[in-house]
């Protein structure tokens, strides 16, 4: 991982992403390979000596302490001067829009406010690495979208190398500089969101990224992959023709999703208007050569 990079580990439950994060933090033993910070091997270094700030899914706030006291705690246990503690708490609270909540206790806060306190407690002592373990999974969809932007903007401002774990490919795609996709403990692909979306290395990566995900169609002994928005209704030079039966037409506000079957495989076209598509009708869709991915 590059200095200052926002690096996301993403994959389904049980793929090993949280275990990997915990190995970086020193909470799990490394049985092979090495964990390095700036070329310094960290395998046998105690967690408290690794200088990482970690944010958990369940916030991990002290319920009997105020927001001020929760933020101050990492500095207080290091016996920092009271003047520095007060200054840092005020600085971090301002950064996270918590100024008016410093006297409240966690039970008086919303989920998003609690998560901001948890983030503040991680950054207040200025660690060398931030580690986030599915920090937004307890929030509703609207608040998750807001917190994605907030965390990413904060990380850019601080410039601290960050490793972020999520099972949500939308979080991974929207937040990361680069992302690593894991499945069953095996690294599938590492790259920028655009690289992975446009050029998935495996059928698993193709089906895991994008919403709807890439269509995977058996074709002449191989698997043809094409993103829903790349399917066309007009043939172009070297395009691949697909005879499809339309099953359903969905309008979702800003676009249409056309569900169809080709050779017993369900595929989806994403388009800006319904056109002539009607459920029960047969038609031909085309895959431009430039949009085809083969597995």
C-alpha cells in the first residue's frame, strides 16, 4: 500500500478481510509472510506499539463517558498534558462537527454521531495507520452514503494511510484509491475501482462488482462478460448478437432495467428509456467487441 492511500479490502462474509485487518493491527497472529510498516517488520510487535487507530462496526464507545471524555481517552491514558488534550479534543470535534455535543453521552447520540465520535477517537492521537472494520454497516442507507463522503474527505485532509474493510462493493468502489477483492481467503484482484470494474480478472470479480453486476453468458465454450450498460439494440461492426426473450421491465427513476433470458441464462440491460421492450417479446441485443470480456 502506498503512503497516504485509501485501500479497501472487500469481499463476502468469511472471505478473510477482517482477519487480514486484525493481523495488520496485531490482534491476530501471522502464520506466514510479513506485515511491514515503512519496511519495518511488525509481525512480533505488540498491538499498542504499532501506532494504529482502529474504528469498529459497533463504535466501541464508553457509555458512562461524555463525548469529550471519549475523545480525550486515548490521550489521557498516555498522560498527555491537559492543555494538549483540551486543544486536540476541540480541534477534532470541530473537524467532525461534534462541537455542540461534547457534554452528551453516547446514548444521547444518533448512530451517525456515535460513528463520528469513534472516528474522532481513532484520529485524535495522529496514528501512522487508520484501520476501519465495517464501520458503516449498522447505519441506514442514507446515512451510510453521507458517512462515506465524510470519512473519505477526512482521510484526504489528514493524508494518513488507511485500510478499510467492507462487504459492500459500493463502499469499496466509491471510497478507495485501490481495492483488493477476496473470496474464500484467496486474493482475486487488486486495482483501482475503474480497473476492476472495466477489466475483472475472474468471473467472481465480475459478478461481485457493479449493481447490477456483469452479465456472464456461456458462449462458444467460453464465458462472455458484458456490463448491463454496454448492451446495445443496434448492431455495430464485429458486435456479438444475442437472441433474447424479455422477462421483465423495471423503471427505477433515472433508468430502466430490462431483464431477459438468453440460452437459459438471465441477463440485464441498463438503459435510459424502455424503447420497444415489452415482457414476453423476443428481440436481439448486441455486445460491442470493445465491451466484451472473456473468461
